[in-house]
């Protein structure tokens, strides 16, 4: 009788999920960089709050994608909708924001069965 180790039972993280997680963590840190570089006076209070929220969500979801957690996909999908609405309201929406969010959500749900909640 053979016993499987924890390493053998874990699902290998797809390279697209690895790329999303690294990109998410990088963008989260980049959002905070813009806040500290430009300051509230230049960005305005709403944009500063938005960049802060974006930074937190990207960091949390990036770590969640890295750990292959289903909640990261759900949080990112909900945030993507809120993000699109906010960008439309402030007049900064562009098609690339929609395309990037759609790709991340698609790849997250494509590999959803390989992820866990815990």
C-alpha cells in the first residue's frame, strides 16, 4: 500500500495563475507607490481612496491566487465589476481595464476546480 505525501496530493499551480498572482501583487504595491509619490493633494481624496482600495484588493487577491484559493477569484470578480463602474463614473475607463479584468476572471474560473476554499 502506497501513501501519498502532501506534495503529491497538492495540485500544481498553472502558470497563468502564477502570472496573475505575481502581477496582482506587483500592481497592489504599485498602487501604494503612486499614493506615496503623488500624495492626496495631487490625486484628490477619491482617487487616493480608490488607489488604496485597489492596492489592498490586488495584494489580497494576488496572495489568494498564489495559494490557489477560490475566494480570491470571487473577490476579484466582484471587485472587477465595482472597478469598471468607478472608472466610468470618474471618466477614466478604457477598454484595456475591461479586457484585463475579464482575462483574470476567465482564467480564475477556468482553473476554479483546482482551487480550494481553505
